[in-house]
C-alpha cells in the first residue's frame, strides 16, 4: 500500500526541531544563542519529535488499526529502511573519529538500539542515538498498541491519564533525587509522548479545520512565554510534560495554510532532518578535527566554527537524504509483501 498522507508544514517543523537540538548541543555558546534562556530548552525538541512520531504513525499507517501480520511486516520494513542504514553509518563514523575509549558492551548496545534501556550508557558513542533507541521501542509496539488504542471509546481520557501518571512518576523520582540518567532516558518514561502523538493523529483524521489557526497560534504563544521560565527545571520536562502542547502545535500546523512552512526548500530540508539529527555528533567530530589540523580553530572563533559546521552538516544531511537514504530504502523495500 502506498502511503498517501504527507503534510509539508510538519516536514518544515521537523527541520527547525532538528536545528534546535543541534544548537542545544553545539551552538549554545555562539551568538545569538549565548546566554539565551530559550536555547537551554531546545533539547525539548526531542520530546516534540516523539509526539510527531506518534502523529505520523497514526495518520500514515491508519490501516494498522486492524491488526494484520502482513501490514505489520511491511510497517517494520519501512521503518527499518528509514532508520537503520544512516544510524549504522553514523555509528561507524563515530567509532572511527571518537577520541574516547569505549567498551564492547557500549558498541553492541548502540548497534542494537538498546542503549536507552541501560541509562548509564545512553549517551555512549553517538550520543543523540539514545532517542533512536526509544523510537525503535515505539516502532516495535506500534502495530499492537495502535490496534488496541483505537478501539477504546474513551481514547482521550485513556491517553491523558497515562500521560499524567507517567509524568507523576517522573516527578516523584526527580524529587527523590533518583538517577538523572534513568529519569531522562529510560524508554518507558517517553511512551506517553508517543501515545499523545497517536491521539493527535487520530484527532487530525477526524477533522479539526475550524480550530486549526487558534491551536497553532495558542501553542506558539504559550511556548514563547513558557520556555524561558523552565531552564532550571528542564529535567522534569524531558519526559513529556509539554507533550500535549506539542500535540496541539502539530494539530494546528497540520491544518493551516502557510506559504512559508509549505515552501519547497523548507520541505526538502525537512527530509534531511533525520540526517541532521543523527549525523550531528560524527560530523562535529570530523569538522573540529579539521579545524585543529589546519590550525584554524582559534582564528575562526566560536561563531565561525559553529556556523561553518552547521552549514556543512545541513549540506551533508541533504545530500544523504537524496542519495544514500533513498538507495538504502529501495534495497529494504524490495522485500515488501503485496
């Protein structure tokens, strides 16, 4: 079955979210992000991605609301084709260029998307990969969870009760000073974000046209005023506390008509967002080694180093999206059943 639903505005949001995460990791010391209370919250874009993932799964793979082994097989094939090739390439590049020692255990945890299940190793090797460990858990669950959740009459209540209880548990662990790595990275604490996204996807399919602009504008205004206030409480927001707001933003964006967000350049950059995210660390290692080897690290200055790196990262990710990722997708999908 050919997937028909494509929302260009959301593709553009994916690009901005990926750039926000790169800025959080590597650009917080460059103008205009230095000393900005906003940039300290940019890592919450990972939470946005988890919600968006649930939304996309629910809208694109709506056929899985009735469980089918054939459709489940095809779903896994498409998701693996999208995620695994570039993930493995990024892992290989990281191993080749990283200066730090790593263990065989860390390598295998990363290779099989298990690092987030061992939170003390979540950031080992290609550290942004921890969220792909969580995503893979979502993908494995989706065909079973989706067919279950869509049959519930009280879908809204079920989803938000789960979200509330999940975040309550996180708050309890936080105030008990439990391990920060466990609180931030353990996959089960992020499941509520994915379920909120699924709820948003089902809501989208049921229609929200009249409220779209208000949803979009209201969520943006809330985030504009709220994000600068939470830099000291970032951890308790890391597991989906803002998931309902991100879901509202996604719903609003999906239904509004925006010339900017629907523009071809931004949509194409959105296609490169996965590359921007998963390649950010290995490309950083490579570029900064070149800076040092050519003795231009200091002359370029903080801003110069970061923005050159960012442009190269975007360019490589875009080229990857139209070459390597497409080729690998064709290889995987030859096995798709009809």
